[in-house]
């Protein structure tokens, strides 16, 4: 597995976590509360962890699979929810 991790600074981490989980909950297996969520996306498991200052996003993809597309899909969706706040900053790193 390849792990991609981004710590995204935002005071609205819990709200965005819950919005994303509810949004994808109609299509994929999702489990979440106000501080932690998991989404079984087709490209791999995605975990979200919220605290008061940031949303930590972890995406696990199959070894050798494209990592850029899953990162972009998750970031695009979260940025749509954060339109009032402006563009969120995703500094992706291999985990």
C-alpha cells in the first residue's frame, strides 16, 4: 500500500469531515463522528481526522497505483465545502 497524508490547516475541520462523509455515504461505505471518519473509496481507504486547527487526510492506495488522482479528488471535494474560507492548502506527503 502507498499512503498519502496531508495536514490541512482549517478551523472548520470537523464540519468538512462530516460533510465529505455524508456526501459520499450514499455511494460508499462510510463511518464517521465529529472527529474521525473513514470512507471506502474505489481507489482505496480514506481516513479523516479533525482537530481544532487542522484536518488530517490519509489516503491508502494499492502499491504502484496512481496517487495523484485520488489526492485531487479528495482535495477538490473538500475545497467545494470550504468555498467561504477560500482554497484549502494540501501539502501531500508519502506516509
